[in-house]
């Protein structure tokens, strides 16, 4: 379903180690909004909802809520650093279009 690159794994692990919490899930979700209609949210979470799907990817415990799951099928999550700084990069085969800044997207149905 979802792929995560070694660079993204390393960054998530760095984020998790800085928090030093027992339950340190990486939550990935899609919300409605932005110029193109949808956008990604990622955060560290200490709680897991009953409706969350738990994926173990390369040592990362990733939570995805039921509403976001259809939008993330086939997603490849990467992390890269460039002159503008570092950040996660989302490569999603379901994306039909993005806004000019690339932060929000529309999917193929």
C-alpha cells in the first residue's frame, strides 16, 4: 500500500527520538482544504483511535484513519533536503493535479 524510503524512515525516527514518548506513532492523514481540495497532514501521536489502521513500515508504526486510507493507496513517502530546507515529499499515483505551490492536490476517482 504505502512505501517509505530510507531517508523518510530516518527523519521519522529522528522526530520520534526527540520526543522520547512510549507510544510514538507517525500519523499520516488527508484533510479537505487548500487550493486543489485535499492536503496531507503528518504528526507524531501518542494515541491510537479504534478506527485507525496500524501499519508497520521499516520499523515505523504508522497510523492512518479510515477516511484518509483511499487517498493514500500507492503513496511513496520520501524525505529530502535542498537549498530551501528539508521536508517530506509525497509521490502519489492517484494525484490528478496539484496547486501551484504543490501543497494541495486533487485525486483521480
